[in-house]
């Protein structure tokens, strides 16, 4: 299994025509160490509009009028206007990286922005005792939640000891001895020690994801 060297997460909201709900669409991309293969998934969720920010007075009046007129809040559906539907189509088209295999190196620059590629990473099948650190480069990997945890709990260039890793399809969670009960994204770390490849097979997730 190739190491994931970069993860990029792009999110956009599309407001339902009922003005009460919002559709959240997330493009989640992993880029592997050879920079020639990517893995992309799309996550779609529905929320009440107030959950992502306070509504203005005009939207609240529109919701109240709709409820008084129909007695329903469209709890089970999203209705996009033509304008919002076009925005959704554009977002998906702009962030779609195809099947994930770049057969020609010259396509790398066209399909994968430079800021999405990072050469340094850790061994995702790291066993207990493996040493890692966060660098000025790796601290910016991952999504905003990953970066927030790095800023709140970790120190740049300090060496940490891996307690365990949990390998998944879209990312690898890293648990550190020095920061118990909190998981981090593997893309935020650089390996400090070398782990022989034959030892990777001892990892609980190796047979499933190698």
C-alpha cells in the first residue's frame, strides 16, 4: 500500500429552495507518495440551515410564510433552484479528479495542484514505539479539523511516540503516547525512525489495506 502524502478536503453548502435546510457536499482527496495516484470520495449531508450560521430576518420570514401556507418544513428532501443546481454541478466538475490514476507524469500538474502534494510522510502501518514529528510542511496537511488539532496539541519538530495507528480507506488515524485519547491524521506527521517493511505485516490492518 502506497503512503498517503497529502489529504485535501473541500466543502461547499447549497441552500434548499425552502430556505430551511442546506445540502453539504464534501470532496475528500488522498494523494499517494508517488504523486501518480489519488483516491477521491464524495460525502453528502443535509442540515438545518441554522446549524451552519444564523439566518437573516428575510429568510426567517420566508420560512414562516412557507410553514403557515403548507404546514410542512420539507424535513426529508432538498429542493435546489436552477441557480443552486448549477453551482452544485460546477463544484463537482471543478473538484472531480477522475478515476484517480495519472498514467502520464505530464498530467500531474494539470490534475493535481502543487499545494496538494507533499513528499514527507510517516509509515501508516507503524507499530507501537515508532517515532514521528510534525514539521512546518506537514502541519498544513489535511482539513481544517486536522490542522486545528495539530495547533492545539502538538509542537513543531518535537518527537512523539506512536501508541497505535488505525488504517482506513480514506485516512489513517494516529494515536500518540504523549497525547492520550486524541487521534491525529497521519498526513500531519513525518517519520523519524525507520520501520523495516517486513514488520508492517504485524500491523492489525495490514492484510486488509496493504
